[in-house]
C-alpha cells in the first residue's frame, strides 16, 4: 500500500513535470486563491493544509489565503465551499468524515455531487494504545482478553472508530465499553490516567506519549502500519480482518472548468511531493497520501455508501 | 406603574420556572436525538439540569413570597419606549448588515446611537464614516479578514 | 548552567526579542478590544510558526496570551465591556473605581496583580513542571464533575445579591451549553436544524452580547441629557496611583489569587475565567474590607486579576510535563511544537533543552515586557475612554460586532451577539447576575462530559460520584462554601434590619 502511494506520487510528479509551465498558459490563477479549512487553526488538519498550501503557492504563482470555517463537526467548511462561486478561486478541505459520515446523521446543504474533487492528500490513521501499566503487552494479549468476554473500556472520540469497535466486538465476542471524549488529547490523557483501558487515537496525539513512555502502541488499526513505528503490527497482521481509515482531500465547488481543476490538482500534487512538505506533515501525524481526483471521489462514494449499514451497527440509523 | 418588590421578583421567578417547563415539554423530545443503544440515555443530563432549574426557580419564588424586602420597582412608560426603540435599532441594523453589508450597517448604527445619545454634531457624522472604513482596512491588512460589503 | 546562559542569549537575540515584544503588545491591544481575544491573537499567529524559529514563535504566542488576558481587563474597567471572558470578574469593581475617577488606579492594580500572578505561576512551572504535571492525572470524570459543581456554587454565591438567583443563572448557562453536538452520539441536538448551531453557540458571541452589547444598550438608554465624558478625571494624585494603603490591601488577595490560579492552570480544561472568579471569591472571603466588594474594591481586582493571569503559566505545566494541553491556547502551542519537529511532553527536556530554557527565560522576560506594555497601554486607553460617551459607545458597539464577526467570519454569530445583548439587557433589569450565567456556559461542557463519562463508566450507577476521595472532598467543599454564604448573608441581613430598628 505504501509503495503504491509512493508510486502514485511519483507518477503525478512526472506527469506534472511533463506539462510545461503548468497553468500559466491560460492565465489561471491570476489572483489570490482562498482555501477553506473546516477545522480550527492550529490542529493537525489545519496545519497540514497550511503547509500544503504554502508548497502549492510556488507552483501556482499566486498566494493562497487559508480561512478557517469551523463548526458543525467539520460540516460548515464544506457548506461554504459548495456555496462558493465555481471559478476555482475558492477551494477547501473536504475530509472523509463530513463528506461520507455526517450527511447520514445531520441535515447538510451539500452532497458529494456539490463538489469537484482536486485530490486526496493525507491519511488519518488510528491505533490501539494502552497505558504503560496496562496488562496488555502485545496485541495478542489484548485480543485474548477481548475474546474472553471481560469488560474492556475505551475512549471513543468519533463515529468511525466507534463503528470499527462495534465490528471488532462482533468479531471477537468481546465486551467493549465506550466512554465518550471530545478530542484525541482528552482520550489520550484518560488512557494515561487509567480512567479507560485503551484508546484509538492517531499518531498526532499518541506518538509523543509513546516516545515519553506514557503509552504503548499495540497495533495500528489502519490498513498500514504507522511509519513512525514500523515494528508495531497492524491488527490485520494479528488475524483480524478489519481496519478503519479516514482521509483529507481538497475540493472545489462543482462546475469548475476542467482545465482549472487540472492546474490545481497538479500544483497540489507537486507540493505534496516536496520532501519538506512531506516531512512537516509527517511530523504532525498526518501521513501524506496521494489520491487523484477520481480516486478520491471513489473513495468518498464507497465510504458514503457503506455508512448506511455501518451506522446501523452502532444504532445511529 | 409601580410593582412591589415581591410581585416583581415573583414574576422573574415564574418566567424562570417557565423556561425549563418549555424545554421539558416541547423542546427536548424533538431536539435531542436518541440512538437507543447507549446505556446512558442522552436525556439524563438535560433532564437533570431542567429539573434543577425548575426547583431553583420555585425555591426562589417561595423565598420571595415569604419575605417582601427591597424597594418597589417603577415600570415607566417612556423608559419602556426607549428600551424598545433601542432594540428596534439593533434589529434594523442587523438587517442592514445582512442586506447592504458591513460598511453601511456600521454607518447606520453609529448615526442612530450617537443621535440617541444626544451627540448630533459633525463629530458624529465624521465618526460614522471614518470608523467603518478604518476598521475595514485594519482588519484586512492585519488579519486578512475581509468584512462583507454591499459588493459581495 | 550553560544551557541557561545560552537560552538567555537566545531570548535576547534581537530577532526573538522583537517577536516577544510584538506578541505582548499585540495581545494587550487585541485583548482590550471587545471581540478580539487572546485565542484569536494566537490563532492568527499560527501561520508564522511555519517559518519562525521555535523559541521565537512560542514566545510570541505566550506573550500574546499573557498580554491578551490583561488587555481584556482594560476595557472591563474603563467601559464595563470585558475584552475576554477572563476579565468578566473585574467588571463591577473596576468600573466602580473608574466612575470615581480612579480608573488609572484600578488599571494599575490590575496590571500589578496580573504581572505578579504571571510571574508566580511561571516560577512554579520552572521549578516543578514534571512533578506537578502528574496532578493532572488525578482528575478523572468523577473528580471533574465534583470540582465543576464546587466551582459553580462558589461563583454563584460570589456574584450578585441572591445565591438562588446566581444558581439559576448558572443552570441557565449550563443549559445553553447543551446546544451543539451530543457528546455520545455526535449528532447535533437543540440546534433547530441550524448548521451554525451544530458546533454549539460561540462563546465569543455570547460574551460580547451579554456583557458588552448589553452594557452599551444600557448606556444608550440612560443618556438623555447632553453627552459628556463617561469617566471623570482624577480628583487627587492618589486616585491615579497605588498608595501604601492599596498595596497593603492588595498583598493577601494577590497571594491567594496567584496560588489558586496556578492550581487551576495545572488541571487541564478549567481555564483563566474560572481562575479569575475563584480568585475574586477567595479575595472576598479573606478580605479586610469585604463590604467594598462590587463597589470598587482594590482587593477584588487584585484577586481576580492575579487569579486569571496565574493560569497562563501553569497551563504549560501539563503541556511540558505530560504533553497534555491545559486549554485551547496550550493546544495550539502543541501544534506549534509538532510543526517544529519537537515532542510535546517531558521528552522535550532531553530532546531540546534549549527550547525549554528559552521558553522559561522568555516567559519571565514577557512578564517584564507586559509591565511596560501595560503601563503604556493604560495611559492611551484611559485617554480614549475619556471621549464623550455619545461618541465612544457607538464606536465600541461597532467594534464589538466586527470582533464577533471576525472570529469565525460568520454573520450568524453577529445575530447571536445581538440576541444575547438583549437577553443581557433584560437580565440587568431583573438583577440576574450575568457573570454567573457566563461561567455556567463556559463550564457546561466540562460538567456534562464528565457527568456522562462517570455514568458510562459505572453503567448508570450513581454511587460512582461518591467513590473518589478527591471527589468527595470537592462535594464537601461545595456544601461548606454554599453554607458559609448562606450564613454570611443571613448575618448581614440581620445586621441591616437590626440597624433600621
């Protein structure tokens, strides 16, 4: 999987490089571009978007202004993108959750058809991590305990991981008890303090704590191991055929002229390929992952469709 | 019109008691989605709060009713009129803000309020034009925040 | 030792010092303008962290944070319009002093208390970050629930005339905080289908509405005669400075506020607003002149202002000691750490001690800068506040709504501000304490999340709330605190009626 991503990034850059003087031919863009971020300034999504935008400015030859439109668990941003003029000068973050999950749960003023997708640029990963005094040393210990049916508590922060846990519970015959937290930081803190037995947060919050010896990562529950800790297996390696993943990508309002989209896609793909950009994103716990415009759309569409049955599992449908 | 302190405070207590009742009877059922799978229903906390609110309001009512202390309250005609006028200006201004953008809205507010505060000279006029423009330019320059104008 | 010298050099390198000074000054000015808050100042600084040296960007942010908390008090004192929610506790006494022509005195008390509170908590941070950080782990859901209830009884009893009214306001605030996402299902509730409410009601919008706009409406209503200066000029030299007597009064509340604020800062999620209110309340309980509270008490301002600023340094204790942010500002700082390739948490002491020591030195220098910046700023703002009310308040009104808009660039928030402006105006008429409502609104999510978590952990058994020693201590403290207030009120009432007969 990882290699595939690398190849794709490579392919994109080769493709982009073969286009002479990207975009400037037809005069797009000839003014500042606004990039709407659907989460607050200073978080992982926001910072990685800013890094990426900074990189893309170089290839677009125009400044990118990052605007945070927060709220509605990330749905306010896409609402604003969908409502903007489809001239390519307003784009924004269209992450997996507000695209594929939220529309099932809340009335929103957009659907997947309201957007033209530019590219997918990052993967959000999760993993099972426990406190340093936890009896579970390895993922096998954990799975054995879960199969024995004893009650194990975990800090739940979002719908996707809850669905994952519900599936895992069915598969193992386990008794997982969700305790709800609002942010990854809080749920990591609760794990360290021993309030809950484990959490499912991503590298942004977990890696620093593993390094400081407050947490132990048992397994990645994404399709790939965490590149920060390549020795820790995925849960699939441990014999459970499940994973949970989420993605961040960029979208423009539907109806942006094809050639302009191309200019944007190429510029951001090139930026994503920049080692500096990749390094900063990785440091933030975001895995740079390139998906072309079409691939990203498929990813979201499939995700959207599967949510119908998935949400039923946790009683939300 | 003069109201005894007891009557005035009782009115407040009753209005305060009415609010949790409205929430419990008409709002919560509609507006708090339940999934049915949780061990702890999503209504537990809201209901607890609403009942606490109700209980406190009734406690206050009883407290005020048993001892009538404090000055009577004067509810005058011109003061009410002035209050309503102010609220009216706020609402109309909000409409202007929404329809005609920030600059005109700000001009409207400053003109109305300076007028109501007996500040009716050229100073008010100048301020009503200069302030919005300065604020607009400053925000744009310093924070890259663009206020909506009539052009948007 | 070398590391410290190196750090001092680093901080005083001209480039870094400029960022520090700019951060503090910017924070003071932004904090003083209703609607533009310290959080916003920090968020606006984030893009700089992509390019700046780590120490420089951290210094700029913490400088802006400290400056912002103090700046909020300037407009609270001069115009009853707190620039930040942390300054709400200062409004009554600060304004009362200003009305007596003692605005500069009030501002200076506030500044001195802020700087001392800051310095105290910074020193605690420097001495014992790693050890104290473990305290944060003592607070599980049950402890948080009890602590929040305790805080609400304390704050509810401190403000206003009636304890019950205060508690009603607090519960109303808690109820408003329920609007938004349901913490367990993640589905919006009480939002009436309005997408702008899915994430809850914006704190800035409520703060500006209920404090600033309500106050402006009241001012506009009262002004029937020709407009004149809102704040009279000082009548005596002593009106503009801290006298020996003032200094004597300030000492105890500043000590209490600094300690309390530091403790609150160590516990993640509580924040400077609570620090201010608990500092105020404690100052009242140990005051030499408790009868002056609410009517222009130097002790009150000293307690509240040292209380809120002391939170800022202590907030970094869980951040450096455990990698856990104490509040939103500290969470933003974590982003700044990560983007610079640093590991938030104790590892940073080994990975890059230069950054830690640079931060330590910088914090102390920032306090000195705050003292200077504050002294300059209060002179300017006192002059501005001397403008005739008829001109001043309409302009402040416009600034307030612009600030609200700018925070999330949402006209919906402006509507919320107006709505709560009218609500606050009515609350003033009904003598319902607005500050308690505000603190209820701020603490609402903390209470609800932890209340529900406790029950989730116990499968719905309520006895879990009595299962923790620390939690029980808070329950007892809550009962004692409320009982003490009842007793005091009764005593005062008896004295008052005895005096009449």
